[in-house]
């Protein structure tokens, strides 16, 4: 009998010949991601850090991204404590404010590699499945424990196999694809399971795969992984990384299997306040939006900004709305700057924010007033998520958000030039 | 003992709004905002030994552990749910907060029913009906019984 991706990765990591779903294994993760919450994490273990230090300075990856630059004295003090911690324990991989959203930074610096196990105190840690990494979210307490001991336990999950057939149509993107899948499988459809993507993936860029894996947690999956192929190889070579890919056997045993026809998918949105509230854009055309937001670890990469610029070239953002653009990283912003993409967005009237999480989590920047409505490329539309419980968040692709920004009302990107 | 009932897909933003994530971390800071956008008077009315009875996918969303910290700190004895989101489930083990996944018990509950837990036997009694739930594996019970993951980690570090 064959094995799934996650069974192989966890067996290798736990030093066992094979592992079975339900089995609990102890592993030493290749990396532990933490961000602004590092301050709270190290605050839990002050005396232990004095006494034992950290298990391995190569393991933590710390990125300041959630509230950057600091918005008040408290967040500034958190950042200061994190910098002191990094200096004191010689943490090798530290990225200060402005480098980008942690998940984007980790992948583009070649720190997430095929076949590795990475955990992080952020639910979207599952993003690295895009480059064939098993990665998953944990809480702050567990991150504190791993800093000290270097190890943790994982229950080997069952796996859900998703096969993608056909190809996405013009104006339909990876975001529409994952919103459609989550709408079909539901927000708890992959609970405690790892999701594997099979089928026609060769036209999906690493950015597109990132968007899909990133939202794996929105169906409560433990990981959401793609195989290693020529696309992954080229990307990782450019990042200067070596890799030992892993993939499922053809006769692996799955919890369930689903097939999705990409050619049938349409520009999609998730309506408040659940990510699995799937509608097609066509069903809600004309719905007014006070704010349009392009960015985040889901859709703030160069290719997303480029898509938006293609639609916004020579246009102006409607007076009925405002457009916020928050690049996922400095490096993605630089790409957008070098070929004029950024200029097009600025000339159209976009407000460009520093690379980071920006308005996504409602801690600062782009907070809405009661009764307002945002169309966002982020991954969550929970009530209160963007800082106001009486505001509404709809999720969509960069193309749909850009097209909507021109008119101030929900617009099908296929109806404007693309 | 009061049973607090909530429905399906209660997410981490409803349990503890994200806007406080980087300014409130200790139980004292968390409690005033606990369930703020779901049930604003909960934190004032909840009493030690109360239980939560919840629907599917409770705690979905962020890796935010403040809801777990807060619910443990106000003395919630256990949360009985149809199902829990993965990270929330793990965070509860790490804080020593008891979660019981038992959809039958949730569906059987009628207002004013007494709810009693027997963790040893893996049984929950709702009114006059009794249901079984799977116990946690022994490796994981060690963490909960130590009082949470950090206490467990401290124990292991001291043994080295």
C-alpha cells in the first residue's frame, strides 16, 4: 500500500519507516515562524530563556509584519523586545519592518523547502504547501515550547485528494478557484486533514499555488500541498535553494477524493461573514463598495498587482470608493516598481501601503466605519476582522477588486479590458 | 452551573477581536474583550464551573490563543462541541482547557438540562441521557495533566 505526502514527510522527520493516520509522532520542525507575536511568546518564558537559552538559533524565523511601522507605544515596545531577543540569542533569520508579510518572506528567501516540516504561530503558515512543504499553524504557547525544546508532537492526519481538471478561463484566477472549492467543501470540510492538489497544475504559478495553499486553513485543513514540478524547481533555483521533494504514491489511501473542473469556474466572491459563503460575481453585480483592498499574503504579489494594473491602466478609481494596495513584500513591490506597474496603480488613485499585513486584521490601516463595505483580496471575511463589527467584508480576486475600484460597484473583470 | 449555548462556525474574531491581538495578551487584559462581538455581557456574567455547548467548527480562523486563555481564566470547566477547528483544539490542549467533541450530546441538549462530565469514563450526561466521547491519547493527556504545554516543557527541561 502506498503513502500520502504527509505520511511520507512525517515518517522521514520522525525517523520511522512508516506512519499511519492517527499516530502521534514527535518531530523537530525545520523552522518555527513567529511574527509580531514573538513579544508575547518570549514573555511567557523569560526565566526559562535565561536558564536554558533557545534550542537552535537556526530554527526560528521572525518577521515583523502585522502592525508595521508600529502604530502606538505598545506595539513599538513589542518590536523593540523582539529585536533585543534576536540580538541576544543570535536568531539567524530575522526580518525587520518593511520586508513583507511573514509567509511571503519565508518562501521568497528560500526558507520553506520541499519535504520540510515548518510550524508557525499564524494560521496561514499552511501557505508553504505551494512549494511542497508540510507547514501548519500552532498557537503562541506551542511556539514558546518549541523555542525552548526544539520539538513538538503532530498527529498524522488523513488526506483529502483534490484533482484539478481543465484550465481556468480568461479573467478567472487561483483566488476564484479556491473560493469555489471552499464554497463546495465548506469551512470545516478538511478539518484535521491534509489536502493534496493533483491534476492540471502546470499552468498555476507559484504565486497562484500560494494563494490556494494559503486558504487551505479556511477549510480547516492542517496543510494544503502541491507536488514539486518544473515550476517549483525554477522558483527555488532562483531563490538559491536546494530541495528534496516528496509526493504521494499513486496507490496512497485517501479520506476522500474530489474533482474540480477549472474551466467551469467563474469570478467568485465570499460574502459576509464566512469564507464558504460562495457566490459568483455575476450574481451580485452592482453591489456598492466603499473600500477596495488589494494585498495580503493571499494576493499581494507582483502578479496580483500586475493584473490590477492591466485593468486600471488609464482609468481612475471611482469617487464612490477608495483603493488600498499593500504589496506582500519589498521584493514584490520592487518588481512592481521596476516595470511601471506601481506607477499605473498610483496614477489611478491607489493608496499604497508599506509591505506587510496592512488592513487585513483590523489592527491599523484601512479600518472601516460602521455600515461600510470592503471588497478585499485577503483570506478572511469574519465579522469584525477589519476592526469594525458593523462593517462587511467580501473576498475576491485582484482582477475583480481592480475592476470594482473603477466603478465603485461590483464589476465582473471579464467585462473590462484584460 | 450555567450552560452557554453558541452555534456553528464561531470564529476567533468573534471570540476575541483581532484588533486587540497585539495589545492584549495576559488573561487580565483578555477577559474584558472575551466574546466581545458575539456576546458582549458574557465576560461579566460567566461564573467558574460554567460550560460552553457549541456547534460545528468552533474556534475557526486565526492561531489566536487569547480566546482559550480567557475561557480558561474565567473558569470554564469544559467546552462540549459538535466539532472544533484544529488550531483551537490544539491550543486548548496546550492550555489544559477541556474540549469534548460529542455532536450527539450537543444535539440532545434542551434548555435547563443539567450537564455532567465524567472525564475518567469518557461520558457526558445531558438531562437523563448519557453519551460517550473518545478520550485523548495518553501522550496528549500527559500535556493536559501537567497543567498545559509550558508546564510540560519545563518538566522535560528539568529532567535533562
